[in-house]
């Protein structure tokens, strides 16, 4: 590659596990990184977990030091509340237009004391907590979010919605003059040499598989909702409770929710479903747990060991099909067919669903902007699946993590490292 | 030299000012011996605050700095930079956390103030005993040793090589390519295996910056990140050896198959026409699938999970390649009946389920089974098994293909020793962190990739090879000096009695034994300052810079007054 | 207690002891030197003044006649003597070191700690009747010698040191070769091999190990069980005397911080003991502050810290040899206390100090599953 006139900066889209790894590695190589993150915080989905398999390490303890490194790294220009609008050019000479929403809080002055939350008169469901608790119009998504600087949700803030143009309750509560209603959204233009897209995933909307009762039957939770219930910084401070406030005496974990519709195995659900055993047993030692699965997918040198250990917690592993979840009396009944074809009915207090991992809603839009293709499942498409899965058909644009396909943290991080490897070896 | 300690207490807005009586703290510490100034400031980490500190340091001629403010995780780095800019050694500084540890944990202002006073005094006491520490810089060699000439090693080499970075690729067999050279096709695209590897091998051979050693083994790698001395010997001619220096090592030595003879119920080695997957691949590649008697098989059984119980893990790729085998068989012998005997179908990966759906079909059975046994019945092989409901069954077949577990190569222990890394689950090389650092090891500068790290398919292997290359490309840059850890351990020559307890507990291999003096010696470049040696040493000969006994003792004693 | 190479100890050799046990052992050693199997012997000898014993490295085999394999006192702990010879290297002489089981075990521990090189040393242990308190002996050496001889012949331990009275490892086979007196027919003793080196040495001396040693095993088991009963009771009483913070402080209140116990302990190998180093020497302000905080401070300070700290450092290797108690000027039962604790700490790891040179020190042996009694306390 011709070294003259090449931009050496790199654009990383998405500040989850893959994006963080890519950014830190690039910075180490003395490259300037523009890390564009759609939300107000870093860490992606991983910071919603309390613990990760298979060593059951505290997830935030694993991620926080990297987030800190990221925030203090002089080579990394973290742009939160930002999205990529346009990409022009080619490998070594991209021009990228970024739309950065105003946070309305000065990131230099704010020290994260949270004093501005209390006086805010607006309360609504917190999306980060999957709607299980509330937040204000000025908020951080959870305790410990980094950067520890709140944002104003202009869709609900009385001032910005025009409902109370004089409301400045938050600004008055701030001792650091950090709240600035005059901030404006920005249009930024960046010149970069390469792009790494690590925008993560969504989970399958379980309402689309109505047989599982999600949204109809109380106490049917998705995996992420359950992670938040167990999280010590979550809506119940880590107490696993039913809607009525009682602790469940029994739980069913249902694998492969949406697998038929999506047409692929999401790779991580068997493992985290086993992890959930530990979650449940550690808070409610006498709870009875049943796992409903079709094929146990636990590849990897350390994963079967994890399974054996979880089995010791006395979980019922039930290979089942035709699963239906319905209300039964005060609780729930899980109907299923087991291997013999025999139909059964298991009453439980709580159901946890393991929904398929799918691409983000805006994946195809971003793919168009980047000039790359998406595959038949909607994930970013690698050019040649037999070789490097981070290389797209557009030179200079690399993909990593779950944006390329469902995978666990180890593989997401590996792909991020591989993307950086590609960037560094192809451009000096 | 006279000590002039400056103490600055941050108000942190209302955070500390409202919860701690800062003036009381200032009163309590102003008259301590050595303290020449004790003041408060609104927000020390702000641009103004940093400027203020720098000016103060110069104006007051301070030799040591103590700040009582927030957590070191937040701003220790910030204030250390302030010290450097103002001309004092950044290690002659101590940060006392009176926010997270005082102001933010109690509403009782009295309690908070008392504790803040203790913490500040403790920091002042400690900082007295601090020593200036200097950053070190050493030259580094950007070249890389890649051990293993399979797809991982080849990919890593091609990714890494450049005019200012030489690659030394050591392969123990006489040719490059590894296991892929045996595969007619690879899943899920079913493209020829050779298409992946042929061009790459050519590129490798043509690159003048890559030196390839075939029929060779690595004898030793001595040194540390940026500075390894390598010795390579030819297996067939031990006299022929090569010595060279590199900065990093990539272990891409692949894997091998579990020996099915150790699971005699499968009849391997006893009956004809019972093959391992690799034997079947080779047979398929050579042109014809046939039985020992020369005839093509009319039926075949593929048995998954051979050796899985013995090894204790799922080898990830066997279900997929078993499906590939179904296709091989159907391509070459369209009417053949194939039965797959499996326990759980493991097909993660976005295109893998589709591959499975498209492999199912006429005369292709998937039998979920357990207790599978291969016996001989007449001139046919007989598969005895228990099906899902637990009832016994049997199917006669002409040919049996076993999918054995994937295990580390037999030289893995030797390689682990040579490179000072450990073997973990399954005997595969241990990564530094299962989730966030899968290709690094606990020895800085040694990376692992591909089958050597754990069973995986070709795309994942390539990713790990590229990841290892990425790690090296970002941290071992030609011309760039390496800054090793400053706060390292040191062992007193006069106190060390040579019991080697420290050596045994050092996870990084940074302690060596000087046979002449009979004492342990720390290599400050490799040492990461973890302190294991300090804990293990009974005589206190080992201590970590910036965490010496005195520093910790004085801080603690003052804090618990 | 699992032992390595157990098959070695089902058979032994029988050696004639017509001239008396001591003389026969010396004879055996002399023959070994004659044949060149050993170049020198490290063994106890009575000092010229007659009132004590010392370890002597004998090169001139004619001096062997004055050797005293099992003296009535433990003056220098044998392991210290061996360690002094080969701390800095293996030397070029083949040496036989004849000592008690506890001294042999301590030597094995020191070898694990890099403080002695056993390559050219053959460790020979003997069934031990115990020893007298040193102070008892030095007062009236000749009378004590006779008392000891009589008691030893009957294996009666009433006059031996308290820690010897509760020793259940007085016949433990450690090292390379063991001389078994128990259960041997009149005028004979057993020779038992414990290692390949032991085998080789006996081989060179044309001693074949084909005799049945069941009678030795039985008698040793018998004695060990009796001692264990006594040990259990004694230590139970001791625990109630010494256990708990108040009792502990009282027990060690007599300690004058002379560090004699540390100095004679074979396991205390540090060049400068932690508790003699600068780390325990504080500026005057520290002491004055402590006096201010508590009202007063005793000098020399930190005696309990010294005792418990030393315990922490050496307990996993402690062989209960009792050298420490012999030299305590204020008669604290240190050996009994440390021995009691050693049982517990070594028990946590199923470790017995000195039984196997190849067995790793508990501190360095990583087992994925261990210490559940501590780990799972709150689960």
C-alpha cells in the first residue's frame, strides 16, 4: 500500500467487548482511534451480566479495568451518542460523517455525583434494565456505567419536549455547572484509513414465538431480563423475585427460543443457561430447576467441565420439543414432549427464555452505509467464510463480534484482535 | 535532603466538601513534621486544578506530594503526570481516597472527617518512605518465531511479515500446510481444502523475509518479550542448528486425534474398515472410498464423540465434519446408506444449521444414541447402541468412521516448558484470560493460536492466528523501545539464603537462581510486581518497589492509630 | 500416611549385633568405609570433657570406635550439621550421616529448601528411644548416662524430654537406610532400605534385603499407637492450657525474645531471621506512640508476634525434634506447642514433613481442590 496520503486513524463502531479490544490494541500501536458508540455508555451487552462463564468471574470486574483504560487513553476519541451517517472513499482514505447527539452534560465538568437525578420530575421505564425499573429523563443507565456522566433524554425531558420550557431542576442541583442546555448535536467529519464494525446484537423478540407465553404470562423472562434481576446493580439489587415479590421455588430455563424461526444455533445459550443454574442456586438454594433443551451445545475445552459442575447443583436436564408455556392457577405450567413422545406438564414459578441472537435492527442500514453486504440472516457478511471471518468484500472495512454472527465473548474479542491485525498489517 | 511535603485536599464540589470537614483535616495535618503546606482546592483534576498543583509544586519547592481526593483508579495517573510536568518524580506522590472511602459511604460528617484525617495522615507517613523510581527502556527485536507450519502458523506469518520484521517459521514435518492438506473439502462452503492453503504456501515461500525450517524443532527460547534467544535443531541431523533472536513467539502447533484404541468398544485396530476421521479424509482425497476388500461400501456409520468421555470436553468440529463426510460419501457413492450415531448435535455458527438441513435426506440417518459398540457379525460390522428411549438396537454396516476427540500434540508439554507457559484444560496451552485474552499467555511475548489453544474449526483458527499477529503488530513495533514494569520485585543479596521458594511461586518466570552465589535473582524486565515472591520469602529478602515493608507498615500503623 | 516404595519396607536384612548394638553399627560403618562405599561418616561423639556430645565428620576410620550413634542428648540438631557440610555444593566425598529419624526428616526438609545437597550423602536413621533434657544431662553426665542406658534398653521414656515422650514417629523411616532395633531377635538388628540410594549402598555391602521384617513393623506399630494415645491426651491438656488469646499471651509472657529456639531450630534457615531484621526495628516515635495508645509497652516488644510468626514460617516443616525446648532459658514448652500446631498445619495438607524427598512442600503444591474447610466455611 502506498504510504503517502494514507490516513492512519481508525474508526471503530461500537464500544462493546469487541470494540474496546480493537480500540485498545490500535492505541497501543500508536494509532488514533475514533470510537463511535450509539449509546451513552461503553461495555455493550457484557456489562448487563453479573457473572460470565466458565470461570464465573464478575463481569463488571472483568470489563471495568478495560473501560477505565479506554476512557483514559489519549489515543482514543470516544464519541458516545454518536452514529455513522456516511462513509465515502476507500481503504486508506475514508471520509466518515458522524452524527453526534448532544448529551447536554459537560463531560469535563461532570464528576458523576448523580445529584441531578433526584430533582428531575420525569420518571419512565429504564431500557437498560429491560423495563424492570425506572429512570429519570436525566440519567445514567445503571450504577457503574462508564463514562459516569448522565445524558438528557430529549424525548422525555419536559424542557426539550416543550412541556415545561423553564424546567431546570437538574441544572440547579449541579454544583459543577456541568449541565448545559445549549449543547447542540454535532456533525463530525473524520478522515480514517480503516473501519472496524463491532456493533453487537439484539435478541430475538420472544413475543414472536407466542407459545412461550412471553408478554402474556407473568414471570416469563428473557435471558437478559433475568441477568438484570440477578445483577447486584440491577432493579432488585440482585434479589431473584417474582412479580408478586416472592422468591420462586422452581424455575424452568427454555433453550432455543426462536431457533426454528432464525435457522441457526446461537452458540452461547446452552452455556449461559447452565450459568443461570448457579445464579438461581446461589440466591435460592432449595429452588428446583429444569432445563428444557434439544441438543446440548457446549463445545470448547473448558465448557463440559462447567456443565458437569452445574449438574452437581441438581438440575433436571430435559430433552424436549413442542414446548408451551401457559398460566396455571397462580403459577406457570410448561407443557412439553420428551424423547419418548410422551407429553408432560411441569408446574413452575418462573420461566427463563434463551432467545436466539439476531442482528441489530439497524444492521442493514449500517451495512449499506459501510458498503458491505449482509448475509441471509441479516448479520454482516464476511467475504469468504472459509478463511478470515473479519474481512468483508469492501477492503478496509472489517467486522467483529456478534455483528458478524452469534458468538461468545472469547470469539468476539479474538475477532476484534484479528481485525486490528489486519488493519495494522495492511496499512503502515 | 530536606523533605517538603505538600498536602492538597480536593473538595470535589459538594462531594467531599459537604461530607468531610476539610478545614479540620487541614488543621490536623499542617503541623506534621515535613509538611510545608496544607490547602484545599475545589476540583484538583480539572485543568485549573492541575495548573494550580504544578504552580504550587514549583513555588513551594515541594519534594513530595500528597493529595486527598478520589479513588486512585480515577486520577492517580493524572496527578502523577502533574508531578512529572512539575519536575518531581511521579512516585514521590500518594493519593488518599477520601471520597469513595469516606464521603460516599457515610452521612455522619464527624465519622467521615475522622477517617479522612486518618487516611491523609497515613498517606503523609507513607510518602516519606517513597523512593524515586525511574521508567526503564530497553531495545526490542521485532522479529517473530512461529512454531508450526499449519494454517495458523502460515496465516500468522503472512500477516506479520514486513521488510522490517523477519519471520522464522519452524515446522516439524517436511512440508507446510498441516492437517488441511488432507481435506478434499472444508465446511461449510465445501470448497477444496487446497484452495485455502496452496496460494498461502506459495506466498510464504516467495517472501524473502520469511525463513522456513522444515523437519526442525525448537530446542530452546530463552529471554523475555522483545528479547528471546532461539535455538532450532533439525530433527534428522541434530548437528545442524540455527540460532537467532526474536521478540515474540507464536505457538501454532495444532492438535491431534485421540487414539481410538483407548476406547476398545469401537473396534478400532481390531476390525477392518473401522477408520478414524483423518484416515477417512486421506482415503477420500486419494480418490476412492473403498473397503479393505477393494469394493465400495454400501453402508457406513459415522460415530461421533469417540473419546469424549475420556477427555471430558466436546471437540467442537466433529458434528460438522461428520456432515461433510455424509456429503463425501453421497457424492462418490450416491446410493450409500449413512447413519450418524451422535449424542448432541453441536452445530453453532450461522451457516451450520443450514448445512445440516441440506445434508439430511434420502438414506441419511441421524440416530441419537448412547453406549455405542462396534462388533463383527459375519462379514459385516455391527453397530450396537441404545436409542433415545433406552432400548437396545443394532445396525449392520460395511464401514465405520470414527470421530475421535481432538487432543493436544504429544510435544505440547515440551513446548510449554520451552516457552514457560502452562497447559490448561484438556492439556491445551493456557490462554492468559479465557474471555478477554484468548491468544496471549501468562508469559509476555508468547502467543498461542489455533488447535494448540483448543479444538476449533478453520475459520476460528485463522481468526486466532490473525489475532496473535494483531497482538504482536500492536505491541512489538520495529524501533520502539519497551517500557517494562517499574514497580518490580527485588531480592536482597545479603538476605537471600537460596531456598528458591520465590522461584517456585513466580508465575512469570522472572526469577532465576544464581548457582555461583546461591541466591535468587529477579529479572526486572519480566517481573510484573505481583508480590508472590514477597509473600513466600520467609526472611523478607524479597520486596516490591513502592510496596516495601516499611512503606506499608508505616501507612498502616498511622491509619490505625 | 502413604509411603513411597512401600515394597522396600516389607523386607530387610538382619545384621548380627553380638558385640552390642552400638558396636555393631560402628562395625557396619567401618566395613562400609573399608569397601569405599563411604569416604566419611557424620556421627555423634562424646566430647572429651564427657559432658556433652557433638556431631563429628570422621574421615579417619580408626576414630569410628569412639562414635556414639544415639547419644543421650540432642546437642546440635543433626540436620544443621549435615546442612553445614553441603549447603554450598555436593562435595566430593561420599558421606554417611547417622542420626535420629527427626534429624533425618529435618535434613530432607532442608534439602527441599535448597539448604543442603544430598547427592553424596546417605542418610541413615535409627529407632530412637528419645533423649534427656540437656540441662538434666550436663549437670551429672555420668549418672545421667547410666540412667539413659537403662531406660533406652527398656524403651522406657519416663526420663526423656516431654516432647520425646509424645513422639509417635520415633521409628519413622526417612532418608535412605534405617536401622531397626525393635522386634529384632537377640543380638541382631534389622537394616531397612528406603530409597534407590539405600538399595545401592546395601548392594555394594553385599547386604541382601530378603528377610522378613514383620516383627519390626509390628513392634513399631505397637509403640507408635501407645505414643499416639499419650500424645493425644497430653496435647489435649496442653491445648486447654495454651489455647485462646489470653492463655497464649500468658504462656509466652515469660519469653525474653532471646531467639535461642530459632537459632537451634534446623528448619529456621534464614540468613537473618525476619524477627531479627530491620523490619521489626522501628523508629522511636512508633514505640512511643504505642506506649501512648496502650498506656505502656513492654520491652523487648513483640514476643508473641515472634513466636506465632516463627510458627507460621516453619510449622509446615516442623519435625518435632525438640531442640527448641531444650534451649529455652525460661522453660516455655515451645517444642510441645509447636509440635501440636505442626500436627494441625501439616494435617491440613495431608503432609508429613521429611517423609519423602520428592514430595513437594505444601506451600508450593497447587491442588485445585483443597482447604474446603476454610473456603466453604460460609457456604
